[in-house]
C-alpha cells in the first residue's frame, strides 16, 4: 500500500456484514478500500460484497480482497483482510469522503 493511500484512511470501527452472513469490523477505511477484522480468512482475488452498518443504515459495497493475514483463534486474534472497493453506495461514499481540512 502506498504512503498516500495509507494517509487518506480513517481509523473507524464500523460493523460490516459480508454476504449477509459473515460479521466483521472495519479497522481503517477510505473511499478506495478498507481493512477488515474477522474470524475467517479470504484468499487474495476473492470477490466480496456486503454492507457497512452506520446509524441503523445498511450501506452496500462490493470489492476484491487484495491481501489477507490469518489470525490465531487460540489467542482470540482475528484475521485481517484488505479489500479494494469496486463499488460503493452513494451513502457510504459520502460517509467516507474526506471532509474539508481532513487528510
């Protein structure tokens, strides 16, 4: 990940549902993608879809897994997965868009 894309990410803990079945949490997020923490491991190249839940509103997205790091269930450590967004709902795009004065 380039330093520029890292600097545009917000540290946000938002609940996510992948495919309406798998719960996850965002660790950081931008309009380009996010890092998810979840019990499962996805292979890079996997297509994913789901929604972010914010203020009781489901905000859909589609994406592709670009990297994945397995967790350790014995230590209660979740897996980390990097997702590049291929489609964002307008509401999610507005939520993630940097505000004036933010990086």
